[in-house]
C-alpha cells in the first residue's frame, strides 16, 4: 500500500495489483476501499489524486495566524532555463565526473566519510556531509599515496567541489516556474497578520528571482542600502505606507512582503572579514554544510541568526510549517521541528514530498506520528503541482497597482 495523503484518521492510499508495476487494484479513502461502479470505467489514479488534493486543500483552508515554509532540494530540482536544480545525489555525480571516481573514492577514505547504503553496498551520496567532514579533516589529515600516485590535497578538492556546486546551483528562473504562483498564494493574507517566513536550504536564488519579478519586497537580513550588509536586526523591520491616513497605524502595512531565511547560505553571499554581503557574481559563495553530530557551524553568523529565527517561528501560537522537498537529514533542523511538535500544542506540520512512505530512518518517526495525530499531514506531491493546487484564498487578494495602458496607435493624419 502506498500513501498519497496521511493526516491522522484521514488518508488516501493506493494498492498496486500483484504482478504489475503501476496498475492500481484499490483506492483506500480513510482506510476503507472505495467502491467504484463498473459502468463508470473509472481512472482510479485520477480519483486518488483528486481525493488527496481535496483533503490537503481543506487542511490549508484553515486560517493559520503564523505560516512558515521550509524548502529543500525538492523545490528546485528540474527547474531552470539552462542549468536545472539538482538533488544532492546528482551533485555528487557531477563531482565524480569532474574529479573521477577513483579520486573521489580516495578522498572519501582520506577524510573519513564512511556512510554506505547497506542494501546496495555503495556510498550514500551526501555531498554536504562529505564537505562537512572534509573541512574538519583538512586540519590534521595528510595523504600518503602509493609511489607514483599524486597525493590528494584536501583543500583543492574542497574548492573543486564547491565550484561544481556553485555552477550547478546558479539557476535562471523560467517563466512558468512554480515559485511565483506559490508566493502569490501564500502571501494572500491580511496585511496585519505576521509576515510569511520562507526558510530555504537551497543555495540557488529561485525564490529571490520570483519575488523580484513580481515586485515583492524581501526582508532577508541584508540592508536595503548598497553594499547589502547582513545584520540580524534587519529581520525586525517591516514596510509601511506613510502616505495613508488610516486611523490604526498597524493598517498601514503594505502587502507583497515576506521574510526569506537561508540557513545553509547562498550563491550570492560573500564573507569579507567578519562581515557578510549579498551581491552579484560572487567568486567564493558562503555556504554551510551541516555537521552530523554537533552544530558548531550553526553558531557562526549569519547561520546562528537564521536557526534562532527558525526555532522562534515554530514556537509561535497557531503556526503551520510546510516542509517542501526536505529530506529530513539535517539534524539541527529536524531537532527544532521535533521540539515544536512536543512542546507547542498549537503547532501543525505539513510535509510535501514526492513519496511520503517510510523512506528514511530520519523521516520514519514523522511517518508513524502522522498515522495517529491530526496536526501532522503528509502529502505525496511535487512542488509544481502543490503550488498549482494550493488553495487560492480570494478573500485576501493583493490590491496591486493598476497598470496604465496607453493606446498610442493614432494616425499621424488626424
């Protein structure tokens, strides 16, 4: 049985007919087999997908005072005009092509990256964890190769890997990108409600490009003046209209504003001494690779600020966190989510991923909890489809400035 939606007693699942790969035998709604009329000749998969979307649209139609979004590689994979977003495993393959498999294997052995997939007896392709370990190992590990073999220089390999990441995460937003549609929908709220908070673990700038193309104002921790310098206090600011004569000052907040946090850094961030700047054409992007055990790097700025804001956002009243394309392999992020589930009675969680069944040890507790608790919803959906079917709250439509269209097709003889 494969779940398409799971939320306490509510669920949509399919059963594949024995001996086939994708022929659906049964659709189960809330645990019971749905009876189709034979004369209707139904498309069972279409019915299951429609039922799933109806359920998560009902869940999202609740009015959440605070809304946060956490996105991982699944919100970027396959998106881009020339380069397209890639999974960590695909970036690993890109590195393998660049430096060759024998060099990559020697590099993993040298720095002590030993994670393996026991079923396939292959290395787990977690490039961020490899870099995390390598950045520690470079301080005390030295390669002693066989005679006639060039030594592995850890620093040089790290720089090569980071260059591969930079090149492959430099993405140009296509016109049909789901990022714009998603932003338009999640920001349709009363302007007096807390701003939407987007936490993205991706290095690319797809959300920034979508926002700028649609005239959003992004509060991302950097100053609005040039050069754009990071300071955590910038997250405490907001945008208001001072030309209004409204009685209540809080009604002066303008729309199309959201907060953007990037706990793992960005391809357009650069560190200069103790200061961090956001700018175009960065040669050495500031990126963080989460530690497997302790979280030393998360105490550096701007990452300490980002993680503090993430934890605080989950402690708010009546808060929904939507995780999209997140692997649940980052322990510092997962720990914050678990704390919110255990300590905040008004916290609700929705996980959107291509496949929501028990696909990893780190995700298994959430999968099991979703079977029993109504405040956890799991959705089998790609980001593009989720953005399309996210409920459009028309009662809070943006009051965009009307476009001025001048018809200048006037004959010169008039």
